[in-house]
C-alpha cells in the first residue's frame, strides 16, 4: 500500500469513529431526555391530593353487631367477662380531631378546628355513616392515624352558628347526641338490654362541668385521643386508600382497663342508666371504649386492613 493510500485510509477511519461517537452522544442525550420526559409525566400524573376513607365495623369481638329490641332473635348477643349476656338496640359515637401521620412522623391535620368538615357521628343503624370520606388529603405515605373519640374541650359547646351541619346531625331526633341538661355533646350513646330477663341498659358518655352557674370548670373530661398504627402504609396519590377500622364493643364491659358488672336500681352504685351512674362510674366506660391515654391509646379500636 502506498503512503497516500495509508494516509487516506487513516483519515477515513478517523471520520467514521468521530461519526460513531457523535451518534452515540446523540443517543445518550435522546435517552436522557426520554427518561426525563417519562419522569415529568409521572410527576404530572400524580395528583397533589386525593380521598382517604375510614370504614368502621362495629363488633362484639369478631362478629358485626346486628341491632335489635328486647325480644329480637336476630340481634347479635355477647357475654361479658362478668358473665352478663347483653345486646344492643342503638350504637352511636362521635369521631373528630383527625390527624394523619406520615412516614417521617409529621402530622397532617384534617379540619381539626371545623366540626362541620372534620367530625362525624358513626351510627350502626345508618350504613352510610360507617364510611367517612376524608377529601383532599395531601399525597403521601401514611403509617398511623389519630382521631378523637368525642370532642375536645374547646369545641364541646352546642354552637349552631359555627358548626350548623354537625349541630343539626348530632341534634336530630334519630341521633340525639346532645345532652338534654347540658351545653355539650354526647360522645358515645349505647342502648340495649342485659341479663336473661332483658333489663334495659342505657350508657351515655361525654364531658361534664363542675361548679355553679357563671363559674363552671371542666369536670370529667371524657374525650379520648385514639392512636392506631397501620399494618400497611396508606399511600394517598393516584389511589384513594380505604382504612378498615374495627370498634369492638366487647370492650364496653370487658375492657383492658375495667371489668364492669351492670346493675339497675336507684342507688348511686348502679350503673346501667345515665341518670343513675356517677361521673366516676362513667369514666370506667370511657376508659374501656377510648383508653386511658397512657398505657392504652387505642381503646376498642384497631385497624384490620388497608386497601390502597
């Protein structure tokens, strides 16, 4: 091969390598741009917020409660730790002050200062009330939920002006979650029958006041903060998760804190009707249902599943 031919071959080979390198760089740039586009598209597709649903299942242990009157054959019955057979004709309770806990431990409050938007009455007789939808929840992965059983002290007044929707719902004739004698709300309302002769049982809880007119102070605080860890994180974003929560009313009489024996009479030691039992006796039911806030922060509640 002559020198000119060698020189020409080298020039042509170098050109080919340069062209190949330029094409490779173009390929890399195009690939990076495509990945960035896909990434941006995924970000754009993920909404900033979505719904999250709390679905409540009221049970005796693992059996969903069926309500019934004194002689009902279909009502779900339960036997307490003290050996008393009982069943319910009415089960209602208030949920408020909802907070969602992210993976990093930060809290996302959900309308905690607005009872119209962030509180509800769970009513076993109304199927629709058992599912409570939280709207516009920020997209995130949540590991815990917190809520109040009842209403915190600073909001526990019958204020129709500030919270007309909740006031109307709690005060409806078929709900009756307001005290007849006070200015606050009932937090739980359980009606039913106990023992083989079906004696009437009526257990109502709620915060009380002490003192004289014009100088009332907090008496018994029946509000309880519930904290529940999720077995699987609820991921709000493209999906709208559903958290299934069991409220086990076996705890009413057979709680982690107290074992209660019901009795009906006229003495202050009797506890089966709200006009007889004392505030101190009421707290026993409160601690069973909502925990005592120290070594029991879940009460009767537990998370059974998370559907993402």
